[in-house]
C-alpha cells in the first residue's frame, strides 16, 4: 500500500526496480537457452534489495528519536548470476556469468550517506577491526552496518553508558526449511 510519504514511496519503488531487474536478467538468460545454476538463491539474494528503503526509513526515524541503529545484513558482495547453455547433444557447457546482483550493503551505505546517517561497518570486507568499529560506533557514528558472522565472540554493542538506546534492523532474506 502506498504511504502518505511520496518520497518514501519513490525510494521503495527504486529498490523494487532493482529486484525486478534481477528477475529480468534471469529471464533473459533462460530465454537464451541457459539453465541457471541456483535460481532460488538468486531470488533470495535479490530480495534483500527490496528491504533497503524500509531500513533507511526506520533508521532516519530512530536517529531523529536519539537512538543508535544497528543494521544486520547477510549479503555483503555482488553476486554473479551463472548459467550453463544446453548443447544439441544434451550436455551443458561450463557455467558462464549471465547477470549480476548488486551488493545490498553497497547500496545501503550510499542511502545512509544520502540520508545524513553516519555509520561504521563490521563484516568480513570492512577495513576496521572489531574493537575499533565498536568503539567508533559507540562514540561517534549513528549506525553500525554488520553481518552476524563478523563479531565472532566477545562483541558488545550494548549501550554501556545508558545514554544511547539502540534499535536493531535485520535485513535478511526469507529463510526456507
């Protein structure tokens, strides 16, 4: 349902378009004779793109309320869409890259910057150590973008001083059993 916030609706449409672009890339590859290697994985990966708009909306609201934001993500890097083309003899060629899914984290970071929300990162591709990222988040940044795997053991993102309540946002794809 559309909200009363036209800018938020336009933003959400932008992320839905990214998802639809991935579906279109997959469809084109299949129409060109490619058997996709893991179509359900590609859809789940792309689904995280649709959550960026809502995550930004929540982050803005929580920042305005004086809270710090922790955004947990599961997709850090771009993902290649890969497929094999079936030959006349029924065998398949070696897998080829037939499309690309952009990194939800890279898009999220751009949107945070555009929204004036300062952040630090804590995941396998981040340049800062876990301890330094925790310290920077607690002392200076509005938000922390982290993967669940990044913390290992001993990470503490609690409000240890009692003056900065936290809000956690989880941007995971739906799980299947």
